[in-house]
C-alpha cells in the first residue's frame, strides 16, 4: 500500500483524535489570545477549520463506504460466477478452454481488486481476506501455469501491467515467501 493510502486510512481511523487535538490547541490558543488581547479571528478560523475537517472526513467516509460496498458486492458477484469452474480446477491436471477462460476472468478480477485496494478503496482487512482466497487457487499447477503464460513475455521477462501491477509474489506469504520452490504445495 502506498504512503498516501496509508495516511488516508490513518486519518479515517483517528480523525476524532485529530479533531480533539485541534480543539485542545484552539482552547490553549484562545486563552493565550485572551490574556494577550489579540484578535479572536484567528481562534475562530482554527475552530471553524477543525469543524470543517470533522465534517469533511465524516462525509468522505460515508461516500467511500457506499463505493466500497458497491465494489465488494460487484467483486463477490463476479467471483460467485467463476467459483464453480475454479473449484473444478482442483480436480484437473489439464487446462481446457473453459478453464483458461475462467482463469482469464479470475486474473482480471484479482487485478481489479488489487487496483482498488492500492487506491485506498478496499479496506485492508477485505484485501487480506481476498488474498487468502487467491492463495488457495494459486497453489494448483494449472493456475500457476496459466499465470506464468499471461505474465511472462517471449524474453522471459515478467510483466504484470495487464493486471494493474498485481503480482502474487508480493502478497502470497505461504506460497512464495516461506516456500519459494512451491513444489510441495500441489495437492496431487
């Protein structure tokens, strides 16, 4: 996750604390201004800014919650369409046209989910859950073989651009980080 997305989630998680700190600073500043007979306009501007910040963050959270819900519903519906054929893959050692078409759709779905996650529109908890689901299917040689075909060019260079930069090696701890050889993960 990039820095701006991390900051966004931190602000969303702690906006009430940020608001309280700004109000506290405003009170301290107000006392200081009162004792030194300065212009109260500064205090009003800071207080108004704090309440504007609170309103903006709450409104943004509500709008993003609607978007996130729509994305999750859409992604889960697409996954449900693919699920039957994806489950057949666990019993298959041969790639058929149906399996290839399903894997194309599944890889595109994974890439779209990744894109929205990296842009901060999928909650990290949801992404972690989806990664665990993806990891389950990637353990099959049929899936791994199709992925290698899709992401390796004629010079054996990796290219993940058609999947918005999604690279399972960056996310699948069990398959790639702990077990780089991956030979023992196939159930057959």
